[in-house]
C-alpha cells in the first residue's frame, strides 16, 4: 500500500495575521503574507528576533490561532477547514516550563499525556519506556521533574511531543534558557529522531520549527 504522506509537511501561502485594529488598539501585523513549504522528513528552523512572528506561526499551524488571510496546510490538511485532522497529525514542544508537572516523575508525566491520547496498559508502558530511552532519561524515569535541569526538562518536553505518534512536530523555542552545550545536544537529538529513529513512531516525525 503506498505511503499517503504528502510531499510537504507544512505548506503556507500568503499567510497573514493581524492583531488589534480597533480604535484604541492600533493594528499590529505579526505575519505579512509569508510563503513557506517544508518537505516531509526535513528539520526546518526559523530564526528571527522577538516579535518576528515565529510563535504566531506555530499557533496557526497547531490550530490554536486563526489566520487573518492566506492558507496553511499541515500534512496536506487545511488548518482552518480540517482542524481535527491537523490536530491528529501534530506534536508540540514548548520552551520554558509549560506542559510539564513538576511534582510528578518523568514517567508519570508521559503516562498522563499518553493516557490523553488513549494509550492504556502494556501499550502505554511500552511507549513511555521507548521515549524515555530515546531522549536519554530512562535513568531518571522515577525522579520528579522539579529536580531536572533545563536541558533535561526540554528532553522530556520532546518525549511528550512524541507520545501521540505525530507526523509533524512543532518546536516553539525549545532551547530557550539552555546553555550552549545543552542546546547543541538537543538539536543533535532532534536530528537523530529524524534520521535514526529505531521505530516507525520516531521515523514518522517530519519537521521542527
């Protein structure tokens, strides 16, 4: 059976997003008609200063924010017209502390998120074990997240983003606050997940932003 994966993991055409525009709120153009096409299987980075629109683009691609104009497709699905299909395809990795429960262990965090994706029993345990090993946290699986370094938390964020078996992985400033060595190790890990995934789950990840 042929692979149904489309040629582009992300395809954006003349995408625009404005904020404000009311009498007491001057209009702010966050995205000014951008075009972007990212092939499946590619790790793609966006560089720019604060306020350049990187997070706004991630929010639109993850269906959290509607575009003002233009189109955006993820895995061949329109983010406005096919919201549910897009959400089933994506994983999201945040920078900072969002998305993790500090008083839970690394394993408990992944078990919680896995259960939200409908994983249960042996399948949930196997998925959690696989991801903890892949991001190098299997030796700290039973430790509370509150004692983790920033780099360790971001690796756990990455595992959390993968727990739903995504085809497209969106990373919003995932190395924020890391020292240069930890940031390099994180980027290396992302590249390994693309190139050397040891399971179908890990090989399916298409793109990071």
